[in-house]
C-alpha cells in the first residue's frame, strides 16, 4: 500500500507522463503483488486514478509556489472581489511584474488549477489569472499549440462572461488592463495567423489539431468579439452624444445599462481601436479608417488616458493614410503623437509599456522619413530632425529618388509596417491541397502562374507600395531642375536629362499629379478620417503652356510670433522674479547684525512678531503683499 | 467616398455589420453589375465584396474581381486599384471552379495597365490596351464595362487639366487616342477652345493650372496670445 503510493507519487510529479503511469500500474499488478492489486481494483478505476493523479500533481505544484506569491495571489483576488481599483492596479502593474522577474522570468506562472484553492475556485478570477498567465507565456516564453488554443478559449470565456451574463457584470478593472486585454487578444490572433501560415514546420499532432481547430482564432470570431463589445457598450452612440453636448442624464439614457459602466465603455472604445488594427492587419485600409468615423482624433478626450492605446491609434491611422497615398495626413498624424511621446517621456516609469511605446515611436519616425521623402515640404522641424538623425542615410537616398531609392524605401517599410496577416488558414482540412502547397508534386504545378499563391501578405502590400514609389522615382530629379528656373522649354529639359521630350512632358504631368493629395481640411476634425479635399502639398508649382514650363515657388515668410512670445514670456518671468525677490535692503544686514548683538529685534522683523497675537496676522499678510 | 447613386440598402450593407454576412454577397455583386452597365462607381461597396471573398474563399468569383479592378482602374489617380489588390489574399488552387481561373493571368496585365495610367503614360496605355495580348481582356471584360474607354479618357483629362494651360491637338489626341472629328467633338464637349491656325488647345483656368508664387505668412490670432496677455494683466 505504502509502496504503491510512493510509486504513484513519484510518477505523478511529472504531469505529462500519465500514459507511462498506466503501464507502471499494470506491471505492478503482475509483479507478485496480486492481492493488493486485487483489493484496490474496485476503488481505483481509471477515472478516479486520473483524478487522484491530477490532484496530487497539483498538490506537488502547489507546494512549490513560494509563499510570497501565494500571498500575492490571495491579495490580488481580494482586491478584485472588492472592486478596489487602486489595489488591483498596484497588483496588476507592479506586483505581477515584480514576481515575474523574481520567480517566473523563464518559466510559466503556476497553472490556474493549481492556485484555484487560494481563490476559492472563483471562476472569474481564474479567467483573469489565465489571461495574465498566457500573456506571460506569449511575451516571455514560446507558446506551444496547446497554449495557443487555450488562450483563445480563455479569451472567449472572458468575453462570454462580460457579454452574455445576466445584465452587465459588476466587475471593475483598471483602464490599462482593459486595454491590455483587447491589445493582447489581437496580438495573439496575429501571432497565431502568422504561425498558422507556416505549413512546413508543423508536427503531425499540430496538423491534426489545426485541421480540427474550427473557429479557433478565425477572423470572424475575432471580429465578432470586437463588434459585440462595441454594440453592447453603445460606444459610438456615447461618443456622438458627448460631442453633441448632451447632459450626463441624457447620455446615460442613450447608452443604456451596459454603456453606463466604465468597464463596458472602455472595452467598447478599445474595441474600435482594435478593429482599426485588425482591418489594417488584413489589408483593408479604408475600412480601418471607416470604423473610426465617430472617434475624434485629439489629445483631449478622456479615452487618451491609456497612452499605449493612444499611440497605437495614431500609428495605425498614420499607416493607413500611407497606403491611401495621403502622405500629408500621415505626416500630421505622426507629428502630433510623436510630440506627445516626447513630452511625456519623463513621466513614464513603467518599463513594460514604455518599451513598447518607444518601439512604436521609432517605427513612426521611419514612416515619417518615408512620407517626408514622398511629400517634401516643411513639417515639424523638431520631429523631422530626429527622424533624420535616426534614418538619415535612408532618407537621403529616398529623397534623391531614382532607382537607387527603392531599397531604402523597402528597408524602412519592412521595418515599420504592421505584421500583416492573411484571413484564412492554409488548407489544413484538405491533405492533398496541403501537400501540394508544401511540395509542388509535378513540374507543371510549379511552373503555373504563382502570382496569387506564393506571396505572403507583407510582400503583397510592399509591392503595391513600391509600385507607387517607383512611379514617383523621377520626380526629385525633375524638381531639382525646375527649382533653378522660372520658365523652361520642355525640349531643353529633355536634353538636360537625355530623354524624349514627350516622355518628359508625361513625367511632368505625373509630378503635378503626385504633388496633390487628398487631405483633411483644418476645422473638420469631427468629420470622418476618410474625408478630405484634394490639395497641393508641394512648395514647387508649375504649369505647362504648350511646350513651355512656367514655375513658381512658395516660400515661407519669416516667422516672428514664436520669437516674440518667447521673449515676452522671458521678460515676464524676469519681471516676476525681480518683483518676488526680497529687496536687497541694507537694513537686512543691519538686522542680522542687530540680531546677534541684541536678542530683541527691531519692529521690521515680521516673523518673530507674528506668533505673538492673532490680531497681527492681517498685518503680516499685508506686509507680504506690499 | 459615398456616391450619390448609392441606395439605402447598399449604404446599410457598407456601413453596418451586415457587410460580413456571406448571404449578402449577391446583392453587392448585382450592384457591381449595375455600376458596370450604368457608368456608376462605388469603391466602398466593391471593397465590401472583396472583403467577403477574403473571409469566405468559397464565394470567390474571378469575373467579379476582374470587373471590380477595371472599375478601380478608371478611378486613377485615386488609390482604389491598390486598395482592391490589397484585399486579394493568397489563395490556393481553385478546384471548385468549372473553368480555369482567369485572374492569375489577367492580374499582372491589369497591374501593368494601372501602372501606365498612374504614371500618366497615356499613349503607352493605349498601345498596350490595343495589343493582341490583351484581346481576352477586351473581348470578355472591358466590352461589357459600359464607357470604359471614355472613363480612361477622363483620367487623362483630369491630369491634363491640372498640368496645362495650353496643349497641342497632336499631344492631347495621343493621350485620348482620338483624332480628327472625334477629337474636335470631344474638345467641344469639354468646352475647351481650339486655335485653328496653331492647332493649340486652350484649357480654361482652374485652381490647379493657375499658379502664383506665394509667401506663406504666419497668422497669429488673438486667442493664441491670451495666455501671455492674461499673465501680464494678472501681474500688473
């Protein structure tokens, strides 16, 4: 009996080897301990055995959790139960990271089943715990296929609980966590799609699981979650009502019982940003901007408190503008958020967010360089300088144009673009099609046009972008010539460049065409991000009269306002300082001298005078003002 | 982005969640064929079709895709054509089609045509378009797309209007693939004037072909200075 327990115990310390355990038990029975085994038979059927085995493995795992971590989990659970936002925030933003660094930097946190006794098997807390557990696996370790499937299931359980409970749930979570939930959901979706698209590296088991995966991480299910959260929270109605200046009572009526709760409102808003991101990842840049129809891009709204969300929003909006060839709009988008990031850099202490933000910022500086090369004009000098500092070499090549510029554009685009995905998996459910994909069976297959089949999404978008860029390639050279003249014959220009006159004229038409962009108009901040007018964004303008090119240039006049305001402020500051400074009275020196000499000071010293009687407080205050 | 001709039904599909419902694809496809017949164009509605194809590969209909691309071609220099291509996900062999999929062969051709149009190589566009290689495209697709050639001419006209104040008939003719009386009639319809002796056409002034050198001056309005002024006033 005791011996058997030992065997069980030893075998069960390793959870993965339950199969071996069965064998061990079987052999054990045949090895001369027949009676014991016979007596035990009715008690340990397979299910009980498995349950026991699992239970003991969990106990073993449980005993290995450091006490501080147990204490932390209990405390965390209590904070969630009490809806104590301040304590949840501390546990979420600092406790979790602290213990990750200390105990789990290279291994998983204890599984939810193991810590369940600590939290009274509270199913909601366990879902939230798993959310953190899997996020940790994705960010620090290599998720295996079970992790990928289970993290999806856990997300579904969480959203199911939020959306399909009896009425809105009473749970409250910090805004940052809510954003991280949506952000992580989409991140795991993207990682899954990328992993799924690599057919060759899959094991047999993975192939089977993928073929039976069904809706796991399907585009439809991900979109479904995001749209459901948007609809349930009536976030679009909320934003519109707020813009129309409705009273809080009216807004409460409009958004209903779900939308009134901060948890749903924030999840709704973050889901809009999530849609922007998913559509951009899928290559639908118009729809990405269209879902933002009601969202006003500014830094005043209450939704901008979560910086990571704010930065992601501008990154994806800016990128979509690039793919819509709206380079000036993209530049404005990047400039406004990059300035913000610079201003708040000093306030950011939480490293796990800051790392992500500065990585995104760096990619936006690269995108800024791309746009600035394609639409040369003066934007924010500060941002332009930083961009040139980081990507000076590439920028010089891109701005010079010609064939040589393309590799520089490609390099920066690949570095800074989102991680594009395809909407559908390879045909895991169809073994013949799959094997044809992995290894083309016959030479005829291989020689068939492969334009649609063999291109991964990133390269598809890259090739479209590079085609646009290549079309513009002759423009910088033309521009440098035109800058030297106020009028110039087309023939003469053609001779300079050693090309055919008609070709030069057509390139000029192109140049005119690419100097115009659809742009958002000042004062239309409330309109859709897709709206805009065609505006000339170049400082160099020209027109062709038959064969003569007439050129004009717009220049920026000298700016006085900044200088004037800066100096006014400085003067005011100096003036204030002088006024507030104590007068360098000769009596002050005399006073200290007097103080050392005689303990009773003269009437001029207010400080010693004040505490004597209440009535003199007025005089004291008055003296200070004067 | 929203054409006036879009009906309420289509608007609901394009703007609502119903755009993801595969059973609505036929409504949008019918609307595309309506656009083909009546020289209308609705980019967002057509992108919604491609979106449905992206999510539901079994709906994929190459003829529809090709027609959408042809319509997007004539929206040049707007990025519509690229936006459509962006949604054409990689797809594995289409075993469920009765005939071989024409798209893999036609797509590079269409991209070539788009490149010529976007780069304003109008004469080269017409040469390529009339070439023997493009016979399939002409006979099976553009012939059905009412006013396709005129729509291409309008692309050229938009570009010419912005860049020229005057243009020779010969040059304009090569851009439009028109000559003689046809060209005369076309110019007249545009309201442009032809100087018979020099055979130079004058293009009426528009914001793009009226250029002047400007100096951009900063303009500071009083509200921007309130902080500075109120600070000074408070201290005074």
